[in-house]
C-alpha cells in the first residue's frame, strides 16, 4: 500500500510536469522544470532554479523570492524562488492555491536597426545675386540618408550611414551616394564614450540638437562654412559630475569632413557644457584647424539654449580668426550672431519657428553654399521663418521663407542683390 501511495505521488507529479509543459509551455521553457523543496525552521523553501537551491544550501540566502505566509501544510510559510516553484509545491501537496504564471522574460533588444530620412523642397527664388538662381523654381531633394546602427555589446556600438543629395548649385546631375557616418563607439567608465571614424564634429552637434530643424536649414557654423558637420578622427566625451549636467568633449581629426585625408594638417576641438532638459543649457567651444602655408583657423563659440516641453530658444555667437596663407595679407575675422525660437502650437501637430543670423564680415566661403548661395563681398543678415505641420510624427510639410539682405561692401563695390526664396519643405523619416 505504501509503495502504491509513493507511485501515485510520483505519477501525479509527473502529470503536473506534463500539464505544465502542454498548457504553459513558453513560461515553463523559460523557467525550466527543476524542482527542489527544503524544510527549514518550520518553513518550506522551494526552488525552480538549481543555482538558487545550491546557493541557499551553502549560504542560507534566497535572493529574490516570493513569500506566502500560512499557505503551506499546517499553516506553514512557503518561500519560492519564483512562481513556477510555488505552482509545483502546491500541486505536490494537493493544496488548491492558485499562483499566476511567471511573466515571460523580456524580449532581447535588437542588435541592429535600419533608419533613414529624406527631405527636400519645392522652391521658388524671388531674387538672387546669381543669374542661374534668380527667378528659378522647381523641386529638389536636399538630403536622403540611409543608415544602420549595430550594438555588439552594451558598451560597443557602430553606425554606418550613406547620404545622397541633389546638386545645390543649379548644375544638374544625378544623386550620388557617399559615406556620411562610419564610426564605432565604446562606452567606458559608465557614461564616458570614445568614438573613432567619420563622425559628427563637436562644433555643431549640440546646437543642432536644440535647433532641431536641419531639414529647414543648417546651423550657422555649418551653413556659413566656418566648420564642417563631420570629421574623420577620434573623440572622447562624457559627464563631469554625477548629475550628468556638466559635460566635456574633445576631438582630434583630419579637418577633411567625410573625405579622405590629403595632407598632414589636423584639427582639434573641445567643448564644455552645462546642460539641463528642460531648462537652460550653455556650451563653450574652442577649435583650432591647421592648414598649409600657416593659413590656420581658430574658432570660439558660445551657445545658450532653453528647452521647455513646447518651446526651444537659442542664441549663439561665433568668432573665427583666419590667417592668410604665407602671410600674404592681414588676418580675417568672421563674426556670426544668431538667435532662434521654435514653438509647438500643438505638440507633434503644428510648430512655428523663426531665426535671424547676422554675419558681420564678408564671408569668403559663403559663395559655395548649396541651395542658398550668398555673396562673399559684404556682411549680411539671414532671416528664416515658417511653420511645420505634422501629417504624422515622422511625416511633415513646412512652408517657409529665407531672406538674405546685404550691408555695403567694405571695398566700396556695389551692394549685392538680396536673395529671397520661398519653400514648401517635405520631410519623412523611418
């Protein structure tokens, strides 16, 4: 009779295992069918993990556990290392106690992600100092990005991104892809990171994040070609305090944008930032760019931004000193002041924005700006204004205008004709 009783208990317990395997296969597979029961000090300790059971037997420590006072035989307390262990215990002791299945394990984060965006305009130039832009109108794609991010480990990740764009000088031609980003990033000592490869340059990245409307127009230091948005090199960045409000970054690179290097001259950039979001943020930047013939450039920038749930404001001042190659002329200063405001009338539905840039010196590189050529003979002011309507969070249209007006050239030459362009900008991302 005793033998029959033991056989019945074993058959019943085996039956539970079969039922669990059939009825709740996914959680059982995740937790396993291991079971061990230990009676100690009048309490039942039950385990669905062999590792947990061994730790308890050697140290008396349960770790994370579920305690059910008075639920066991004769009112004993039952302590299980998870829900599956408690289910097995109550079935074994024929106690009609219901224990919910354990939650399924979280799905692993995807190791890779494909992403991209496209933006362009229907544009109409009312006037321009260049004949091939004056009164011109049509469609163009200003940017098309396709990228792939991959995480090798929690601390090591990479990005590869291609870019295509229309010719921004009214010269025709097809869109040709090229590498925009190609870098690997290693996080060390918590939140400090080292990045190697073609990567965003420090001079524009934070300003770009606060402005947030690159599809409308670039940030001033990038637009007026005081520095490139990308460089090939190495950077280190991270927090300076536990609250993560004080941050630093340094970068050493080729100063060749995302192009291959052709000379021995290099760039150095450094930033220090106090950042809150929402709230006020302040960033100071220093950059030195070595060039052939001692035509070095030194840049300093201060940016003050304010971010609130429905508004962003920013002001920056950039000064760049440019030496003339081989001392063939006096140094040139480039001074840029800019202020902008972005206001969400209805979040992710309708946004208003405006920006004014004042460049207080002739800008020798501005005649090569894509999509908005600016005369290089006189100081100028650029005004940008418009609204953005969200068809979906990642699909937007924006009627906007840009207007460039000039001061008198210091050389006494005639004042350039102003530039005005109206655009209907379209943007989508995935």
